[in-house]
C-alpha cells in the first residue's frame, strides 16, 4: 500500500532518487505498526471487562451440614367423598307429583324428599287386601270342615267296629242255634241289631264333610302367596313417598314435578358429610409402604389447615379393573367445610431415620459419573464426592462424604471448578 501511494504522487525514478532501499523498508515497518495499533483499538470494552471479571472472586452462599431426624414422606393425591351416600330411586316410572327439597337442603331421617303418583299402587293394595281377607275366611271354613270330617271319620270307625262285633255275635248265635241255650228269638234279635248298625253306619257316612286336610293345605298356600304379593304391593305404595333414610344433605335432584321418574337413575341423592372420607387410589409400590394405624396429614384445596387422620385398614386386594388399591381415611367435619369432590393431598411418614447427616438439596451437583458438592476452603473450593440417602422437601441425606458442621456451597455453585476463587456472601 505504501508503494502504491508513492507511485500515485511521483514516478519510479523520482522515488529512487529521494529514498534509499533502507529508508523504504523502515517506512513499511512504520505502516505495519500503525495498522496493528488501529486493530488493537478496535477491541471492544466488553471483552476487556470480561477478562477483568474473570479474575474477580465468584460470590457464593453457603450452608452448614446438619444432623437431625428425617423421614421418607409418601405423598398421595385423591379427593374427599361423603361418609355416607344414599341414592333414592323410584320403584317404577311413576309421575312425580311433588318435590319437597332442593340441592343443598339439610334433611333429617324421615323427611319427605318427593312424592309419586300412588293411584295405581293404592288400587293394587286394596285388591290384594280383599283377596287376603276372602282367603282367610276360606281357610277358616276349610279348617272347621276338616275338623268335622275328622270327627265323623272317628264316629264311622266306631260304628264299623260295633257292626263288626254284631256280625260276629250273630254268627256265633247261628252256630249255637241247635243248643238249648240259644233260641231263634236270640238270633233274630242279633240280626236286627246288625241291620240297625248297618243303617247307622250308612247314615253317618253320608253326613261326613268332603273337606280334607289336603284341601286346607292348598288354601293355606294360596293365602301365603297372596299375602306376599300384598307385602310387595305395600312396599311399592310406600315407595311412592320418598323419604330421607338419614340425617344429611341433598346432593342431587334428578327429577321434575309432573314428569315421569326414571327407575334406573336416582331421583335424589342424600349424603352425610360428617364424617367425611379422604379417598386415595394407590399403586403396588405405594401400598407396600403403608401400615395400619399410620398417622396421616391431609390437606384439601380451598380449605385452610391440616387434618390429622389414621390408616384404619389396608385393603388386601387391588381393584380388578384398575389394578389400584382404595385407601379411605375418615375425618371429622363438624363445620362441613370439606365438600365432596375436593382435591385431597395426604402426607404419610413411612421411614424415620435418626441423626441423619443432611444438606440442602440445592447444594448437590449431579455429574455424569459422580455426585458431589463444593466445600469452601478459604478463598478456594474443593469438590467432595458424596453418596445420597433419603430426602425431604428441602434436605437430602448424605451417607458418605460429609460430617456435621461442614460447609457446602448452595448458590453460585454452577460457576465453580476447583481453580475458582470465591467470596462468601454474608
């Protein structure tokens, strides 16, 4: 570039006359140095600042290694369900004539929920009641006749016995007629007695009632069946008046007045929210960590405070369709703040570890091959490999690598290596 400028302003011969070769080389060096200065000045202020910052100590925060009892906490998600839920259905598709409550109504046992058209059911009850009355009369008459028949049968048996005795006596007299002790008058008298007995037996047989014990049994069976039908009809009639079977709250109304009730759908649902149940579906891994009588801390979305419960029972089998185990924990709910369907969260302490060495979770660094923490040593740091154990919400157990009272870096650790200088923030 230097030579180009010389050519621009003077001829080649003129240059040779004015400058020697040595002078030309010196001028080239001067131009090169000037170019380097210009390039150096182009370096940004940011690059210089970064270089200066790299030499400054890295600010960090530290925490002390602690020793305390910790536990593994199992957290379950579920929902609140009423302690008692009773659906109330219509016995048949009858017209709803009255609905006496609304959703949210507080009811007591026996309170009227709804009334259905009972005209057909009442007529059926009346007809069956008349049938039962008629059959009861028929059974009583049959029993009376049967008793008379039994009495007449016994009389016939006695008459037959007397007739047989007279016949035998008559035969004996006939055989002794040639003797002096028996006369023709005696034989005639005994024959007359036989004739009388025969007449008495025939008359008694004609008067025996035709009712037998079998007929009575048949009528009694018919009466029993009719009474059973009457009981069923009475149940249907009673069911047209739908009452609350418990003290509780109406949670559903699935009917309208003057519309037909649908038997397959509950006309209304009454629930009892005290006690209320916190229910959880748990898997095989979770159920293996649970034991009867374990304490449970439960919270509900939208409700302040924690509720203490206890595992009263551990189900022995899983649901065949879902493969999960149903856990139910009853809780007192006097003020009825907890509503059915609210999301529930249960925390259960499963394993207690005494005198565990723990550090904040944020101090742990997970490398590709090792897990470690940084320990401050003056203005320097040292990488300490650790082995982990149980963990809680904020802390994690160290089973190897640290002791109580050691310091670990919690914030700023991601910028560190063992060559870093640090400044501990107070």
